[in-house]
C-alpha cells in the first residue's frame, strides 16, 4: 500500500509537532510548512495526497493559501482540510468557501484526525 | 519524558516566544503604530496560545484567550477601534495570559476569578460593537447555491400526517412512504452540486463511509442527463438514491457522513419500512431541468454510458449486496469535476452546450480535453529529491532550521563528551603489544576516534542560541520599533568582537597536548595536518569558530546555564545569555 503524503501547514510549532507525531505513527509521510506561502512552495515541487492547514498564519493565511491551491489547475482535486476550533464557525465557512474540502476541529483527537483524513482521500 | 511532555515543553517554549512578540508588538502599537500587520500578528499570537492550550486542556487559559482573541478579531476587522484604552486593556491582558501560561506550566492554581474583570470588559466591548448574533459567522453569499435543505422526517408515528405531507410533496420521490416504519431502514437521496466537486469532495468516498455503517444499496438517478447536444460539460446531472439497512443506524450517523458537503448538495434522509424494492415503487425522481429532453432513440442511453458494472460497484464500495438488488443497482461515476479557475468563488462560469460549441468551433474537428491531467505525472517525476526526500520521515521542505529544547541539546552534548572521554581512554589503553596483536581492533578504534570527533564538532556547532532577543529585550520599549536593523548590526559587531577575542585566546592556548575538559579531548593537532575544512551548510560558521569556549563562565563544563526568571525579558522567556557565544544562525 502506498504511503499517503500529508502536507501540514501551521505557524504553531506545537500543532505541527503534534500533527507530525500523530500522522507519522499512523503511517503517513509528513511534510511541513509554516505558512501558506511555504505551503505553496512545497506544492510546486512535491505531490501530496492531502493538505491540512491552519487559517491564521503570517505571510499568507490559510484562506489565501487554499484559494491559490485551487487556482492551480492540477490541485483542484487535492483534498484540503482546515484546522479550526469549535468556536471558529466563520473561519470554517470561509475556508470551505475558498475551496476547503473539510475540517479538523482543534484540539484534535488522534483517531478522529486519522478518520477525517480517510474520509477525504482514496 | 512522554510524548505529551515533549509537546508541552514545545508549547511552553512557543508561548514564551509568542508572549515576547506580543510585548514587542504592543510596544509599537502603544507608540501609535496600529497597522493591520501588527494587529494580525497579535491576533495570531493569542490564537496560537489558545490553540495549544486547548490541546492540553488548560481551560482557564483557553477561556481567557478566547475572549481576548475575539476582541482582537473585532479590532482587526474594524468593528472595534484600537483606542488607547483598548491598548491598555490588551497590555494588561498580555500579563494575564502570561500568568495563565506560567500557572499551566508550573501547575499552580490561579484564583478562579483571575482576569475575569478584563474578560468581562472584552465581552462587553465585543457585545457593544457587534451586531447581535453576528458572532456566528458570515453567510456564504457568494457560494450559496439556490438550495433549500429538505428535511424529510418520517419518524412521526401518525400515519395521516405522513400522508398529508406526502400529498404536499406529490412530486417527491419519497412521497410513497410505506405505512409501517421500520427502525434501521433508511432511504437517502443525494444530489451533489458543482461546488461539492470543486472542493475536492467525492461521492465515492461518501458512499464508502456510508457502507461502513451497514448494508447499503445504491441506485444512480440518471434521468436528468440531457441529450448529448444539450449536455453541459461541467454541469452535474447525476444524483443517487441510497438504501441503508442497519438496526443501529440513526439519521445523525448518516448526516455526519455528509457533514463536509452540507450546502454543497441536496440531501434528504428518510426512515422507511419497506423492503429493498422501495426504489422500484418510487416514481421517477423529479427532474431538475425545466424540460428534461428524452433521449433520442438513435442516441445511446446516457445511463448505459455512465453506469458501472455491478461488480465494479461492489468492489469499490466493498460491501456484499443482495444479488437481486445488485442486479438493479447501478452506480454512475461522478460527473465531471468542475474545474474552478476563479479564486474567489464558484459561481457558474459561462456554459456552452455541445450545440453551441459546435457552432462556435466548427473548424476544429477535435475538441481538446479540458483538464491536462497528464501534467501531474511529469511534475512529480521532476520533483527534486532534497534532503528531506532521503529522510523519508519528517520532510520540512522550505524550512531550513528546527528548534530544539535547550535541555535536550545539553544532554546530547554531555553524552558526546562522555563518549569522547571513553574513546580517549580506550585508545590510551592500547600499548604496543596490544596494537601488534589486535590490528583489527586498532583500526576500529581509529574509525571510532574519527567518528567521535566529527560527532563532537557537529554537536558543538549546534549548541548555541540566537542573541537577537536579548538585545531586543534590553532596548527601551519606545525605542524598539523600527530599530531591528540597528540591533542586528549591534549583534554583528558583538559577534565580530567575540571572534577576534576568541582567535587571540585560541592562539594563546595553543600548546601541545593541552587537554580541554570541555571539549573532552586534546587540543593538540598534528602539525602536518591542516585543519579539517567544513562543509558549507553544516551549521557551523567557520569564521566564528566553536561556541562554548572558556571565555564565558556560564558555558563551562559543556553546559549552558539556564537564565533565571526576570533575567531577560519581563515575560521570563528563555533568552540567550547576551554574549556572542550564544549567537549562531
């Protein structure tokens, strides 16, 4: 079975570390970026199966990042999950409107995180 | 140390940096610089602190940070003015956040009402300027599709009510509800919209998830597919009727599967009590097209073109279907995903029917495929295999450095020191007799010595920390903004001074076999051997030399002295010591 590659985009080292730990333990290959621009740079050279992105980030926030990814022809079918909090319904909606596929609620339960990823990838 | 402890340590390190940044940003904001970048930066800092706190269950911190974050959100979008009073409140709030972080780190309990006054003021400010109910989010005007969710709930036991509703919905496929309701037997009508595909959702994945809930039968509804001449390439014509059978199944479980596509599809869920022939007695689904043109007799039936074989459906969905039902179960592949080019919306692009296309592009005999999917493959093949490619694990593409807790680095440094000493002792134990007898062992020890030196050099090159924040912390608050360049210059000068001094000291110390307890080995070098050249990018500045020399008392014995609270920034953030030996990257 092919290892799924996940790009995680978040400016919080804590969240990146937790995502990496959880995803690696689940057998995913993890790529990391600290803001939307870095995320776009990664996608220029790397092929990933799913993207997990925060919304509030410096340089390029998650909304702009998603819009840019979707504007790239080859990434229109790339699943993008938004990291959001229970109370950020508006951010979740904005992210979805920009082209987000689904969302992950922080703080995330590891099992739930993995199951959500499997909901959006083949 | 458990993983959770590691994450907590990372979190508290990050908090220290974020609190320092908050302090810096508010020094500038207090001085009048209230541009959007600064407001966004302070919002992100509080947001990150809150996010991590939520992960570790620091509820008091989450509660306060959330109120603070809401205020900052309103400030940055202009709903609340960043007046001097608000600035003063925020600066006070920063201290409260710092206290909450410290309490979480040390396990101390703060008074239950700590920060409640400020939190109350946040809430009052937010309430005063925000329209009631506005907190719940913004409507998706530009993406809203003319869709009114249809909630078909046939749970009500009163049969007359169901019948009356059935009359009102005379043209609905679910009108023919059976009289007897059977728990665990559900009918789902699923009609995706274009936006569903544009956001990379996939009906097949939804079916896969549904299939995990129980027995499932899927029937595609293809009656809406127009004749080929009217076919719009990017329109969505296919919907599905799904029968779910499982005793424990609830409507909430079914709807949860469609959670991500809510608003991007029509979804109707109904509990029925009939057998698997329900769809056979259902009338044809209501056509969405105003006038569904019947397929011309000389044209192939689109259903035949789009339907997959039954065994394909079964294998895709991985469920065992009843043979009779499977015989009539057809599964259509998803319609063409809508290639959305617009960045801002998924509004309907101008569509052309095939007939119109034929008129406009008559000279062209062959239409090009719309999506150059093949471009993906060369891109992947051309992807450079960088350093992260080799590691295979955590690929940090575009990130050239990582942060590691100082204690961890110290532990590694100490262990390497012990290793070097042990290696030296072993080497010294080898007298001539042993050397002659155990040549392989000698060779192995030589390799060990080389490797150990390399390891030691590498470790010494990484045990340093930035000095910038120290200079920053000592600067007067009012003078901080806009002085970053000057401080960096100052740091550079400081570094240069350190280099010069170290070069001088090194020359003075250079005596044969002078054993350096910190380095764990003799400083003696073979006079015939030139200093080993360092590879660019190995994390070591050749001009800078080795950090951690004897010149700095707190660097002795190979350990960094931890800075005490209050020694650096007011927040207690971990700081460099201020000497240039702490400067590295």
